[in-house]
């Protein structure tokens, strides 16, 4: 049984995956051997119509999206789904001639599995595009964090804090929504932990910059230590955001492969 | 649990429609 890494994908694919598994088991155990398969022309026609709509909508998306990876990854999934749909049509034609046909049964299993696989590919492609949107926001924050090094006055610090705040809020909201969407408990926890650390470190960083600015303007020494302190907090925050980016790209399969 | 081919094909058609809805929603 495949394991789906988001709740949306799971809710869409789990019912069909379960039914395919049951039918495959029934066939493997010979439970349906020697039994006629009824005329499937009507339900197969419904699948064919749904596939043709899906591919039409999908192709329009490929044409309009600016996401180059989505442009690349979607067409093979359309082909997979279309070929599988053709197999189901062939199977229903074979069954009309012979309701006991063994090759037709194999075509039904292959076609159903192919559609599950193709639709799974499509949903994953979309999910990866969503993840890339979150990663772009995280990278924006990573980039802006480096500006901390050039903050030398209190005025700069106010601007810096003002600019960093909305991005942080956006990132935090996106990570919160994403962790709720994940089915893998460990990945959810890793995102929550890293995001909490980043949020806790934000006032620490601002305070470290403030101490650096004050120390530098007072010319009383201690600038190097203040700088080291600021760098330490900045590096810790960057490491946590990089960890968030890494975890966002994990799927359950990665974890299984790793295990 | 007994599953028939008709049931599976109906589920497949519904699944494909749901995937299409996902594409339409996320695209918008």
C-alpha cells in the first residue's frame, strides 16, 4: 500500500489505492477465477471522459504556468494516464467478446494501476510546486538575514526590523499550514521545532544587532565580541531555515529509503 | 471487503475529477 505524504494527496488517492489492492489480492488468490466479468463499457466510458477532461485542463495549466519544473513534469503523467485509460477501453472491448478473458483482467489491473500512478505523479508535481513557493519565501528571509551585517545605526536597525517582520510572519504562516498538511509525524515535528527556534531567535538577533550598534558608536571596546555574538545568532537562524528547506523537500519515500 | 470492477472504475473516475479540481484550484 503506498503511503502518501500529504493529507490532500492521501484523501484523493487512498480510496482508489485500497480498492486496487483488494482486487489484485482477490485475483491473486484465484477468488474470481472462472467467473464472468460484467460489461464495463459504461464505467470505462466515464473514466475515459474524466481522463480527457483532466488532460485538457492539465495541458492548459502547462501552457500558462511559469514554473518550468511543472512544465517538464506534467506531460509524462498525462501520457501515463491516457495510456492507462486506453488499456481500460481495450479491456472492456475484450470482455464484451469474452467475459472470462484473462488478458482483459490483466489489462483492467494494469490500467487501474497506471491511472493511480499517473494521477499520483500529477498531484506530486503540484505539491512540489507548492513547496517551491514556500522555499522561495524561506530563501528570501535567508538573504535578508545577511543584511544584519551592514546594520550600523539605530535607524538602520529600525528599518531592518520593520522589513524582516512581515517576511517572518509570512514564512511562519506557510510553515504552519504545511506542517498541518503533512502525514509524516516526524517531519511535522521537525518543521514546528525549527520554526519555533527561528521565532525565538528573532528578538535575540535584533538585540545582538542593537548591542553591536551601541558598542560601536560608544567606541568603548567590545565591538568584536558583539560582532561575534551577532554572527552566532545569525548563523543559528540560517541553519534552522536551511533545515526547514531540507525538511520541506522530504517525502515519506525519502525517509523509507533512508531507513 | 468486496470490491467489484464497476466500483473501482467509478472510484477511478471520481479520483480523476478530484485531481482535475486540484489543478483548477491551485492554478487559480
